[in-house]
C-alpha cells in the first residue's frame, strides 16, 4: 500500500530484530514500524512514512498454473535488486519446513538463495504472485527448489495483521487423515483424494453443524479438498464467524454442510 506505506515481508526476516530499516531501490532508507507478524504463515507487515513510492499490483494466485513464467526479485547474499527467472514448478506444496505452520507454497525453479526471503515473485505482467520464503536444499543454496507464499494467502494474513496486529486463527473442531488408495478401497470409494474425519471435538462448530466421524470432505467453499492439510490451511486462514460450505460423502451419499468458523483451544484440530 503506497499511500499508507505498508510492506509485506517474511516473519523470519524481522522476528529477532530490535530495530528495522527499509532501503528502497532509489537508496532512500527509512525506519520501519512492525505492524504485526504471523510465524505460522511466515508473513509480517511493516510500515514506513515515505513519499513517491509505488505499490506492486497483486495478482490472483489461485489462477497461477504450473509452467507460468515468473521472476524472483531480492537480495541474495546481499546483492541488492537481483532478478532471476524461471517457471512455477508446482502448486500447493507442503514441505514440513515450518512445523505446525500453514503451508500452501508455490514452488519455483527461479533461483532463490539466502537473502531472497521477503522479496517478490512476479509474473510477466508485473503482478505479485508470491513472497519467496524458503529453499529446500541440503547445501543451503539454490538447487531449483524454491518456495514462495501465494499472494492470496499473504494478503489474507496482511489484512488481519493490519486490522488486529495478529491473526485470529479459525477452527471448526475436526481431526482427520488423507484418503490414500488403500483407504479408498477399504471405504469403497472411486477416488483417492479428499479428507476423512477421524474425530469431532465435542461442542465444536463441526459438531453443531452435524458433521460426523467418517464423513469424507470433498470440497470447501468450492475448493476441491485433496488432503487434510489443504482443509486445515483453508479453515485456519478464515476469520472467526465466517462460514464454510462443505461437500461431503456420508455412507457414499453426497451431502452439503455449512459450518461457522470458531476459535478452538485444541490446536491439533482444524
């Protein structure tokens, strides 16, 4: 936001900082205020007071596709304004790098190295697609496996950080597991994706909506659910009070259930 001076970066970039400075491409330098940070998505929002700055337009990262050309802009190894190019190599990646975090990474082969964190992954229209966050490499350097936070996820977190200073994590009160081929065969299913509910937290929004153990969640708010992590990400990034419409299978019969997002104290439940 160029008018209000908001800047998105990574939580791990500013997490241990006593003071934060922002240096622009024209070499102007400003003290930055930390508006809020969210370790679970690795997003942080800063604010500076500056004139004559320009915001990067945001894309709709839900429309990104594998094979799209992108460029990464950052300061790898302190080399400012470095630009590398590549393609989107994968979508909705969960790497396990941030244990317990909310991961829905865009994978790219555009070179990302230490110092790219908090930078920009841009499409060929000059729109922000994602925020480079980490690399997956035994050596600590680029081997073609870089991961960026999708801009839609970053924007959702940013709005909550600006409004509240923290993220109010949503829960519906279910635990579950992925549908793999063996489980699909045991349940008599013709598909190998989705998430099966293994536990309903008592007095939770899921219980109030009538969800039951053994229900298979196929989609949520129009998004196909391929695994339980995907459901957890979707629910966890919604605001308390929002509603999620789920298409489920119960005893091989399709049903639609609407659940109000609540705030659960049971952290292992989505």
